[in-house]
């Protein structure tokens, strides 16, 4: 297992950077996605870019579980609450307030104290900026981490497999199928069985730990890659077919809790663990670790730059979409990295904001 100079796992650092870049790709695509017809070539380009990076958010959850659920890592309840949970909650409150104020001004609200206080009150009540929903997910997973650590500490490989089967059927497969073919009977059973333990993102969270801890056979690895490619194809082709049929974007297969996206996320994780690796050259690994440390800050701040660029008309690039998406993504990513790096060096509070 490749490691960075301070004991960080190198492939995890690389995945964290790429997942952050993938989030920026999705949000950059949204700049133009809804302004073009679903039959246009531009729409098809945005669909390919957007669809093929949908693994990014599940991968963040897997990377968190990879480390947080490790029984070898000491974790006390005070440490969990006053280090991990406090950091995420502080970022949620502060950035939620900042985005609320920015959004209030963007939609034409006058910057008065009453208006600002109203925006802050809205943020505190949970009406935060669209991309901050992920912080609520992480907070929820952190709250159940001690319970899940007890599970992984005593679970055998077959226990994990049973857990993943339940997660796949209850949280991924059936809800997705119900989107295409509603069934009152299946919906009733799902509701009455009340299997909340395997719902939500907990499957990804535990999968991150499992895939780091247990080695896969060559056949299992190949099957995962095949399913990952199939998942990517299903996401792009399926979204295109559904959207063409209705005349507008149908994002059902974009959802992170679908079998196709889950297959992509697992395949990308396994690919980087087993095949790609990271150079053992010290300087390169150190640079990668430094970039990975500010990815949380990049995630938090990047939409400020997207909004800013849109406000000043910088997103109206006179180039084809196939080049516009990576170019704008790189610009937003680099600006966000610089901002997150600076904010992270503010004494006392920087570490809670990035």
C-alpha cells in the first residue's frame, strides 16, 4: 500500500483530489446544462462529462469510512465530537451563512441588516446552499461511527457480504426500480420493514473500510471493473434516452444512490488501490498530500467562484463544450485551491473552515 511521507495513504489522497475535481465538473456542467436542448450536441457533451464523474460523492463517503471505521485508529467519543463533528458542523454553519448572504444578494435582495439576519436564520434552520447537503450526510455518518466501528471490529467477511447485499437491495436496487415502475406492494414492504440501518450512505461508508482492509481476488476485481464500465455506460446512455423521451433532463440515473453510480464508485476505488498506485518519489507524494489536505476547503468554496464567474459573464466561453467544461473546471478548481489554502492558514479558525 503506497503511503505519503506522513503516513497518509497515497491512493486515498489521489482519489480525494480527483473526487473534488469531479464535483467541480458536475457543478460547472450545471452552468450550461439547462440552457440547451436535450437533442443538441452540446447537451450530449455535458451529459457525458456529468454522468461519468457521478462516482465522486460516493467516493468521498468511502474515503471517510476507510479511515473513520478502522479499529486500529484510536477514536474516543470526546475526540469524535470535539474534533471530527465540531469541524464539520462549524464549516456547515459558517459556509451556510456566507452562501445564504451571497444568494440573498444575487437574487436582488438589498443588503440590509434585516435581510442578512433573515438569510442567516434561514441557513440555521437547514436551508443551506445546495452543495452543502453533503455535510449533513457526513455528520450523520459520524454520529453512528462508534456503532459501525463495533460492527466492523467483530464482523467476518460473510457478515460484510450479507450487509452489502441488504444495502444494495434495500437502498440502491429497489428504490431505483420503483422510480421506473412504481409498485404499491414493494413500497409498502420497504416502508414497513423499516430497514434504516442499511439505508442512506452507510453502505458506501462501510464499503470504504472493507475495500481497504480485505484483498480481492483477480476474478472479483475484473468483475468490479466490468460492472463499473457498465454503470458508466448506463448512466450516460440511460440519462440520454430518458431525457430524449421526455424532452428535458431526467436525472434519475444521476442519483448517487443508484446501482449504476455505486458500481462506478466501487470500480474507481478498486482501480486506484490495485492498479494505478502513486510514485514513491518523496516530493511528488508530499505535493499530493498537501493538495489533498485542502480538498474539503475546495469543496466548500468552489461554488462562490462559479457564481462569481457567472455574474461577470466569464462562463460565456466562445469555445466548444468539449473544451469549455475542462477549462472552466480547471479555472474554478485552481481559484478554489488558492482560496482554501489562504483560509486554512488563518490562525485558530482556518482548520475549522477548510
